[in-house]
């Protein structure tokens, strides 16, 4: 008897199975993936024309090269690395063949993809930004396929698209059809939030997800790096923060070298790294390594021994933040840092007599949102002086804090998020949406469809207001997620968000999406990513484990 049979019998003996209905079988329509006229492209490009003429590709006789006219040459490491990566992806699963020098050229064989960066500054040595040009035009034809892009960022997206056009014919030969694609993203901010505080995420897992983000044309890694539970970021200025605040001071930290590696790995894939250092709430772990940073709470007239949010009434707090964010601004090259500002619990502030005195002095009455705003205002001035822009969670806006015009307000509260989008944009702020895309909430069934059906601009507002929505983020909070389950929980569910943020507004056909996403998911699996299934099905090449 197998363990499972034994388990079933045990259940039966306990009477658990009486009246048991296998309801899960009735919940889903019988979906089987059909070929899409768009092949397995994901996210769907803006303009696609795939023809029936097909060419063969062979691993020994295909190369990706710089076009002669390209402004980026052999010294452009972003492109050279990408050529190697995508050559592997194009031929993933195919056997290595010996180079056959005597072979005649076969007119039905495609032997070259030329990459042509058209603008004088390829941005090869730069970092991607919210204004990066990710557009490209791809023509797959004889004698060579040509990928044209103004900047390297578009070339990266186009290389992914090219690799997605390659399929195996019925004899297992790599093939690609005569194709013309012209493409650009609908939204410029397409992010994934990972949380390395609730659980420490090994660097390997972060890199694997950056790689998968590139397969889905995401371009922002929102690194929710610290929180109440742990402080894994190793600060050069304040080493005690991770010494005392990480789950473990050596094995569960991100060293400066680790952080550098993540940023460079992301840059190679056209992905920005936006770190989040959330204050004044969500900071319990900060308090362990930085004395007097947090507010001491009182129980009656006695100190209770517990601590609340960052103490907003001490000058030392602002001195600390000045030095800390000076470091952050030099470690993280992105133009933006996420400052959090969500879910501040006022209980402790209310209990503290010094805070009460300060409230009275400032004329705040009993309105603790005013105290929160006082703190955030001070913090924003500090971060502004480091020449960074900032992203804040919506509460900062809701509490009426004065924000710089280029502040990005991050909308996350589920109910009424359309009204919130209206309000934020009516006030003239740029915004990103996450409320419908909290992927840490799990349920059975094809919940990717729910994420897919979201229309970010579906709120009451003028054209001007809609233009202020620069994108959104899929969030995978870490309470129930670590290296064991992160990747399958995130993919392909986040792929639904990826297409919503990249493709045209009218790309809403669920069954075509299912057809393409099914193959896209198997492609991720073939590339070594344990992306979970959409529904009963199989992949030609199943996941083999690590
Ligand atoms: C590619 O071409 C083949 C014929 O060579 C055709 O059967 C197939 O449908 C084409 N694929 C797409 C996505 O149009
Ligand atoms: C804090 O800083 C303010 C403004 O610089 C100053 O007026 C005040 O005296 C300082 N408070 C303390 C306790 O040092
Ligand atoms: C939007 O603003 C209106 C008017 O100020 C306010 O009544 C409403 O509560 C706000 N809605 C949200 C979701 O914040
Ligand atoms: C827009 O406003 C109208 C009238 O106030 C309301 O009926 C409608 O439901 C709103 N639409 C959205 C998407 O909020």
C-alpha cells in the first residue's frame, strides 16, 4: 500500500469522506490550448504579422550579430551577453551538432539575425530608466533577419520576441516563420515586487526571477528589501542594522557585492532596481541595530519595553536618515527610491508622553496623521537632497503630505482603487497600480484571468489624468513565500500582469491569451523556470527539477 492509499483509508476510517464531492472538476470550462495565430508570443507585440512561410534554424549555422550600421559594437556588453543568452534560448533543448563546413547554404535556412541600434547613443553603458525607449522593429526574412531599435533596451525586448518566434516543427527541427513585428510598451513602469524581509531570498532566486522578468518584458524590480521581520541589507554606514536586524548576520544578508551583482544582472536585462526602505512603520528590525530610532511605547505611565514606528520628534532620527539615504542613493543607481509610508500604527505614538507634548507644541491636536506627515515631509526633504525621486505608498498622498510634482504614488488598497486612481491623478501625481495584483493572495483555479482582465485606466478621469498612470506592479509579499515556492507562485500568474502592462488596450481575448500563455509557460519550464501550470495539460518537455 502506498502512503497515499494509506492516507485515504485513514480519512475514510475517520469518516472524512462521507458526502465528499470532487467539486474542483466542475469549476473550470474544459480548456485545451489551441494554436494561436500569434504563435506563442507573450506579451503580445503591438503589431504582428506572421506568415506561413517558414525557415529552418540550425545551432551550428545561426548567429546573432551587430549590423554594420549599428551604433553599438562589440564593446557593448549588454548586447554581447544578450546574444549569447538568446542563442541558447533559441536552441534550448536541441542537440549540439558539429559545424559542417562543407554544407551548402540552404535557401530555406535562416542563418543570421542582425541587431541594429539606430540612434547615435545606444545607452549601452547606462542604466534603464522610466523614460527608456524600449521600442523595436523586427523583420524575419531572407537572407537575414533584422532587429532595429533606437536603444539597447528595445533590442533586448526584440531579442526575447525573436526567441519566442522559434518553434519546433513536427520533426523537432527549429523553425521560424516569415514575420514582421513593430513593438513598444503601452506602459513604461512594469514591475514585480519581491519581499526579502519576511523570508530571506537567496541571491540565486532573485537572479532567476530577474531572468524570468526579462522573458515577460518586465522592467522594474521593486525590491522590498527590509521590513519589521528582518533587515538583510548590509549597510556600510550602519553595519549594526543587519548585524542585529537580519535573521542571521552572515548567512541572511545582502552584502554590498550581492547588491551590486543584482543591479548589474538586472541592467543587462533592461530592468531597473528600485529599492524600498519603508518608514516610519514596518521598521521593527531597524530598531535592533539603531538605538533610539524607534518610539518607546508606554503602558500607562510606565515604559512598556516595546517600540513603535520611527520616532519623529528627535533630531537624531533625521540625522540618521540623512546618512542612511545618502548611502542608499549611491548604492542604488536608479533615479527613484521607494520610501514606503504605509500602514503606520498610531497606538504607540499615542501612548508616549513626549510625543503628546510635541503634538501639543506643533498644534497637531489629536490628529496623528499630521505627525506622520511631519515625519514624511522631513524624510522627503532629505531624499530630495540626494537627487533621487521617490515612490510612496498611497497613504502618504491620502494624508495630504506635500509631495514633489514628480512623486510616484503607488496605489495598493483594493476596494475603491479606481476612485483612488481618480483622486491621485486629479491632484496631478504620477501613479502606479498594484491593488488588483497582490499575487501573494492565492486561490484555486485560473486566477491569472482575474489579473489579466484588469484595465488600469478604468477610472473616471480626463485624458490628462490617464497619462499620469505610468504602469503597475505585481506584488508577491513574503509571509508565506521563500525560495521553495516563490518562482511557481509568481509565474505564470505575473505573466498576466506583464501582458496587461505591455500590450495594446484591446488585447483582451481570454481564450487567445490562454492559448499563447500555455505555450509561454511551457517555454519558461523548458528554460529551467518552474512556472506552475494553468490547467490540466502537459509540456512537451516537462520540468526536470534543479
Ligand atoms: C508558421 O508557418 C507554418 C507553415 O510553414 C504554419 O503551419 C503555421 O501556422 C505558421 N505559424 C503561425 C503562428 O502563423
Ligand atoms: C532640533 O533641531 C531644531 C532645528 O535645527 C532646533 O531648533 C532644536 O533645538 C533641536 N532640538 C534639539 C533637542 O537639539
Ligand atoms: C477621493 O476624494 C474624495 C474627495 O476629496 C474623497 O471623498 C474620497 O474619499 C477619496 N477617495 C478615495 C478612495 O480616497
Ligand atoms: C464614473 O462616474 C460615474 C458618475 O459619477 C459613475 O456612474 C461610474 O460608475 C464611474 N465609473 C468608474 C469606473 O468609476
